C-alpha cells in the first residue's frame, strides 16, 4: 500500500549512543519515502539545540525536516531568531504548537495560544513555511468543552496554518466525527491522523491518561490482561494499530503521521502489515 503524506516523528536524542541509534532508525524508515520527518521541541524550548541539530542531520540526509516550535513562555525576539535560523538552513516546514512550560515556571512570554504563533510566523516569513498545527479530535485536556476546542482549532487554521496532525488515538469514529465537524464549520484542510504503535502497555496507558488520549476500554483491559507478556502485547498492539490505519485510509484520511519514539521496528512492522493487505 502506497501511503500518501506519510511522515515520522522523532525526539532529539540525549546521548551520543541515542544519536547513533536514531540515525540507524531513520535510514531504515527512509525506505518508505516519507514526505517529511518532524522533530519535537521540549517544554519551554528545553531541547532547542538538540532539535536544531537533529533537523540539520535529517536535512543533510536529503529528507525534508519539520522542527516543532512551541511558543508558550517565548518572546517575539526568540521565536523570530529561531525562524530566521531555520530559514537560513533551508527548512520549509514548521510544526507550530502552544506547548507546555516545565513545571515550576510561570506562564510569561508574549504568546498565549498556538494561533498567536501561527499569525506571527506568517507575518514574519510570509509563505516560506508550510505550517502544521495540532488537532485534538478527542478534545484537548485543558479545553472547557469540545465546542471551545473545535473553535480554537478553526482559529489556528484561519490564522494561516496549512494542515494539521492529530494527537494519537485508537478510535477511528472520533477522527471521522472531527473531520465532519471541521467541514461543517466551513473549513476544508488536510488533517493527518497521528499513529502510536503499541509496544509498552503500562507506558502507553500512563502517558494517555496524562495527555488526554483515550484508550478504549476493551483495548485497555486486553493490555492489562497480558501482564508482563511482552510478546502478546506486541502482537495484539500490532493488530489493533494496523486495523486502525486500514480504517482511516479506507475512510479517506490524507496520510499517517507515526510517532516512532526513535525506534524503527514498530513503524516498520506497521507499514509492512499495511503493505500486505
């Protein structure tokens, strides 16, 4: 199966060993000809240098790179400098996010919403960057209501974003409902599903509870029933995520954005499963 708009997400490695492993993982994943690879940006810009270094490596490998850029706590000058730096590197795509500050920090900064960042990028750089934003089709955990969250998403798009990537999820109905709601609001934009391979049950459930991603009860119970049986977790997770991707692509999703956690094998297994169907 030829997946349009396939992309992978990485995070900046923290050690030299991690950097070597990530380079190896990237080379394996490049075989699937992704449209771009995104690189995360730590809370409050805590991985700013690592993000830039990883983006440079990806670009040098001949692949389109898309740095994440979070704005909460940032100043106009600091964001302007980052944009100028990325433009000088020939980077043409940005993932614009509000982001979260590290614990213990006050709000501060001159940006309050991702919409503000999108507007600033457009004002500073025109159409140089293709701007991706986040979509929380199961509702952002800090939103007061689904309606408010949808309104904020529409505002980001109208501010100048080109496309969106969703939080990861396991229920295709929620994704397609969100697409319908965005369309009913008069907005037609590419919204690419974010896909998280299931490799570690306890880690996935814990992280999902924190970030507001819903794990359907039947999946949660099955994962818990396997205990420490890693082989069963991997086999079950592989089947669940491949079925999800089949549903999404068959229903018209414009692509897949795979959260790799810097590991190639789970993404390769998924793409192999999709290619064989």
